[in-house]
C-alpha cells in the first residue's frame, strides 16, 4: 500500500467528492481493482467505516474519521 494514495483517498472521502469508483481510480491514477483493494485495506486495517453512497455517487465515512500518521 502506498501511503500517498491512502492520504489522497482519505482527503477525497472527507470531502464526499470521490465520484464513481471508475472516476476515482482515474483521478488517483490506479486501476479500479486497486482502488477496491485500498478501500478494503482502509476498512479492515485502519478501521475506517467507508461506505459508498450510490445516490450521490461518492464514497463517504459512515462516522467521523480522522487518520493520523505519526513517527
């Protein structure tokens, strides 16, 4: 997993402006399959409660989410 992609994905989800998975994958310059892998990783490993809102065509967090990366 590339942390830069996770950060970009998180920022787009926070804004609820991801577009469809196909559009988001294109924006992030990754394949749609890779996007699904990142979302699954964030859900399972980072405990991010990500859902897809089909009405608004965007991923969003089901509850407030703040990702923190500390050294």
